[in-house]
């Protein structure tokens, strides 16, 4: 009887000890920001993620969030008229919903510290504004105090045209990071750099697509996860 009682006392401890290993689901809140090295394109995103382990080291995840996309592109010289050059700059500001899908692998690095890496595909759609600015540069002759004329570049007043637009966005990236994994909670950060595909439709104008990868557009994500 003493042995039976002892086994019953050990049973809750045994179940608790195993529970950390059999927790295969997690819900995460995360936020990320890109353009860490002064990129012309940046996107700040916040969202929620569900992740499921399929084995000890592998998992998949799905996520949903809200993003703000900003891009400023100067396409250089647009027109030359006499001694005047006209340059154009386009700035996009778009809010959109995003969903993501990914796979991930992890390895224990030291005690509760884990290294992880994965691949993620993100799809988004939203609307916002496009500001197109035109600036004039002209050849200006100026006389210095000594009476000698010289030439410099004069800058004329800038004019801006604003309009509405929608954007379909697809991004793909590998990523890696570190996390502290406790029994029920995880805290971590990861780094990524998206390859971007965009289709933009301008109201009253045309539509165009583009793809880009900017090595300066490094993105950092921070997250907190609850496991169950």
C-alpha cells in the first residue's frame, strides 16, 4: 500500500514534467519594422500568429496582421526644356491587411536559449495615397562679390499631385532568430529581408507592377508566445 501511495504522489509530478514536451501549439503577438539602414522602402507590421509543432524540431505557422507601407522613389530626370531640368519623386503611403504562412526549425543553443530559422510567405492588400512631386532645376548665373560671374544650379518651387491608389503585395523571406523558451511562454526576436512583389492601381491613372530586393531593408521582429 505504501508503494501504491508513493506512485500516486509521483503521478502529478510526472505529468507536469512531460507537459513542457507535449505542448505543440502556441499563439504569438508580434511586431516588426523594416528599413533599418535608411532604405527608401519601409513597412511596419503588427499581428497575431498560430504555430503548431509537427515534430521536436519542426513546425508551421499562419499569421494575420496590419501593415503600413511607405516608399519614396526618385526616378531622376524626367524632362529637359532649355536650361531647365524637371525631376520627379513618387511617395506611397498604404495601409493594408496581411496574412502569412511559414515553416520553421529550431535547435536548443544553451539551456532555455534556442536558435531558429525558417521561410515565410506574406500576402497583403490595401489602399492609400500616392504623392507625385515635380522639382525644377535650372542653370543660374551669379556674380560673386569680386565681380566674377559663375554658374550654379537653381532650384525652383516644387509642385505635388496627390491621388488614391490600391496595392496587392506579396513578400517572401528566409529568417533566423533567437528565443528564450520557458514552460508556457517564449520571448524572442528574428531578422529577415523580404523580396517584394507589388501591383499598384492608381485611381484615374494606370496600374503597374514591380519587384525588388533591397539589402538595406533589413526587418526585425519581436514576439511573445503562449504555448498550450
